[in-house]
């Protein structure tokens, strides 16, 4: 029988490039809380555009504004996407 990995705690990433938020704070890391089904539903209702829906979802999960999410470098944005995917249940015997 295969084992499953489930991440059930908030996760923090260290940014490659510090982010200065709209209110003037400089962030070197971002914490994402564990997503819930309702977060996915809210983001899909917010926009049919996948990039806009993802930005809204990350806003919900990190507490950053959508404008702040938009100011992330592509590398840091990819880190958020990767972190989000880590919350999915996966079979340890399957490639990611």
C-alpha cells in the first residue's frame, strides 16, 4: 500500500527578492495558510481568467493585497504556486 503525504500546516517561503508592500513594509518571506475548498470556490467566482483567479487565491491565502502579489518577481510567484501545489495530497510513490 502506498503512503500519502498531506501538508496540514501553514508554509513559509523565503523570497528571492524582498517585496515592498503598498503600505511600505519590506517582506523577506511570505506565509501561506492551508487552503480550504471555499478559497478555491471564491477565486473561481472572482474571475474566469486563470491568472486573476490565482492572484485572488494567493491574496486570500497570504493576506497580501492583490497589488502586492502582482509586484512579486516571477521566481517568487512560482515559489507561491509550488507551495500551493504542496498542499495537495500526493502518493509518495508517484512523481510530483
